[in-house]
C-alpha cells in the first residue's frame, strides 16, 4: 500500500489517525474526496454547539460500521481541520469503506 498523507496507523494497537477537513451545513453528509492533505467530509449539520462534531463522529462511525464512541476528535474541535482517532478498524478496512 502506498503512503497516504491523511491516514496512518499508530504503532500501538489498532488506532488509526485520520486528518479530515469538514464542511458543515452541507445539503447531505458525504465523503467529498481529498482536500490537500486531508479527507474532505461534508456534514449536514450546523457548526453550532458542537452539533457538526457529533454528526461527524456518527457519520464516520456509520460508514465504518462501528460505534460512535470508537471515533474521537483528537484535535480541531473548533476548526474545520480535524484529526480523528478511530479504534477497531485497519487502514485497509477504512480505505475500502470510505471508497477513497
């Protein structure tokens, strides 16, 4: 597998870090491809009161077939650029399910 800048596995365990760029207030939630060195995700939720962050966690978890508790926002809680931590999936599984 070639090196991808937006996704990497942490050496300890099954933790995957994913760099995302989030566009809130979209018509529908969807994976929108790559945006620079990040995966672009459109979220159909406003950015107020953490609603877009929660919707992002739930959307990613639904696509990957895991519980939303397994998706954590490590950095960027108030920014469009975020780092997600995903437990319980391999890099290959994430790439296959995200279809990127």
